[in-house]
């Protein structure tokens, strides 16, 4: 990963990832998370009960939706920061609202006995798998391919 240097202050140097590489990493992680949900759900459909399968599917879909919401809200939050140099707008309500929606959907599905709660929580962790795979990919590229990370 290449880094761009910002000089915000004479005494303060900040290193931020290059936007192109960060966007590519974000796409790779989203793609791996999506494939993780698809593969785990398919394996579960063949070997587990339907509540486990629907729990994995619901958790995976909610994790992908949460990632999309989080990306959009962070982009919106920092939109004026680069252009005008103002402080980011932190709206706690928009941040917390997303989690209330997720808890409500998972709670309703569990109360209606459509999903297994542990399977839903495992499905919500699809980005953990994506993060590990991305980390292993970067380590491979750094040590084996001798590419600068």
C-alpha cells in the first residue's frame, strides 16, 4: 500500500493511504465477505438445519449492508473536510441508528424462530474472514513478491 504524505502543520506529518489503493482494498474485502457468506450459506444448506442456514444468510446480508452504510456515512461525514478544511460532522444518531436496525431485524427474526442466533452472529462476522484474508494477502505480497505494502 502506498502512502501519501500530508503536511497539516509544520510539526505534524500525517501518512494516509493512497485513495486508489484504499478503494481497491475496500472492494477486495467486500468481495471476499460476499463470497464468504455465499460459500458458508451453501455449505450450511447441505449440512445444517434451515434455521442455521437462514441465520448465516441473514447475518451475512446484514454485515454487507452495515459495511455499505458505514462506508457511505464516513464518506458523507468527511466530504466537507477535504474541500473546505472544516472539522468532520459527527452525527451520532446516524451512526447508532444503523445498529438499532440490525438489532431489531435480528431480534425479530429470532423471536419469530426463523434463525439461529449463534449462526446469525457468525454471519455478521463475515468481514472478520475478509480482514484475515486481506492481511494474509498483504503479508504474502510483502514477503514473497517483495512488494511494498
